[in-house]
C-alpha cells in the first residue's frame, strides 16, 4: 500500500517574490530532510500525472479533463455517441446521442482568459483571476458557438471556468498549454493547424466576439477584468486505454479526476487533510491538493502564504502517521525548476539527524 500526495505550486520558481520563497514550513522541511528526494524534469502537475499513467501530457489533455468534469454525466466507454447535454443542464450545448461524435471525439480546451495588449507585449491572464459565473459562461460560449458553427466547432462549458470545443480531427491544431502561455508574450505561441481553419485568426475572432459582448460590458462597468478571449490547448482524443495506477483518487482537479474515471479508480473529492485518507493493505492511493495552486494562479500572496501554512499543519505534520498506515508515502512538488519527488518509508522516521533546509532549497 502506498500514498502519493501531489501538491502543485507549493515549491515556487526562482523568480517568485523573495518573501514567499523565504517562508518556512517546518513540518514539510523535517520530512524532506529525511526523505529520498528525486528531481524530475517535469514542470507541472499535469505532466507528472501523465507520466505516472504512461501518457503524453500534451495529447488528449482536454478530452481527459472533460471526462473529469462529468461531461457528459451519463457518458460511458460503451456509448461512442456519448454526448447528451441539453440547454436545461449547466453544460450549455445541446448535442444528441444520435450524433456520431461524443466524448470519444477530438477536443480542445477553450479556456476563458483576459488578454492584455500593452506597448511591448500581448499577454494572457489565467481564468483564476476572472471568477466566471455560470450565466457568463453560458452566454459567452453561446456567442462563440454561433460564430464558429460554420467551422464545425462545438463549444461547451460543463463548469464555468473550464470551456471545451469539439474539433473535427482534420482541423486539430498543435497548441501551447495555458499554464505555459500565461504571463508570456503570446507571439509564437498561438495554435497552428494543417486544415482550413486559420487558428491564429480564430484567436483574434474570439476576441472580437467576446470583447464587445454585454457580459463584458457589464464586467467592465463593475471594474472587473473582461473575459475577452479563449486559449485553445490540450488537443486530441481520449487515450485508447488508461492503466489503473491507483485504487482510489482524491482530487478536485479535472485532469486527475478524468484519469480516475478512465482508469476505473474510485473517485473522491479532494481531502481536507492527510488524516482522513483511508485504504486497505493492497491499495495505492493518490491525493491532489490544489489550495496553494489556486492562490498562486490568482496572484494572491497572502492567500498563498496561508494555504502553505495550512498544508503544513493539515498534511505534512501527519506524514509520520501516514507512513505507519501506508508503508510508503511520496510527496510530489511540481515546479518550474523541475518536480521534486520525496519518498518516505518507515526507515525515514529514524533519520532524525539530517538537517533541515528551507523549502526553496529543496
């Protein structure tokens, strides 16, 4: 039995504010000193999850996340038609089961973003700062659908902050993941495809459709950032099969939840602490913890600091007991400088003589 705990955006990049990198987390530091720590060239939680399941992190990311977002709720791998969202459901778009193109089709994420052009750069700001409501998502995806229907695209928003678009396979572009594009000049990062759709042009057209929409007029009148474009990424279809790597997965992350669904793992919401996670002697379990990541993506330093301290108390202070219960615990810390995977076993509990170092030096 083993437990993997995946905590994105707790190990900060070298360019993070010094006062945040200086934060001490005594419980985590104590166990990192006693662990066997491996550094991997993986820079996101999604990349680590994909490798752990034997997948390519870029291929099918949208389709996997869509499965995790319960879209559609009644989908099964035995129903290749698969999609049956109606406009009475919060997912927004009405496809019927008579169509030969359900969740088994090729998909992109079409995530809502705030696109900012200044004198020197054109940059994206993550959906985490936008606070998209259900009504806003429905109205804006309906506008996109009306504009792009002739291109064979079909938009849906099973949750307000994550949008998807079904794309004919021949039109599928090569893309840059949103987490790699946020904050960067997007010149050279726009999607490009081999078909008739001009994808850089589609990005511009989405700005035109959304920029003057009444939803954004209202947002700007309230002093809120406009939802003025979408970022296309995560191209592909579902993998043919996904190995059952874990018996149970605790997560609120759409990609991790999709992997749970596709691998027939038991799926549970994200856990509040390490103490509540249970398992039998033969179970391998994964828990993802997103609280620090949500604060980091919003650019909220105070919230990130509090989330990090809460993690130290609710998760890392209990690592000793978790080692007793599970036998092996791995703490996975993805970072822009590469992931750290700290493996803890019963022997780790006796390495009390090892000196601690600040998390930033892990």
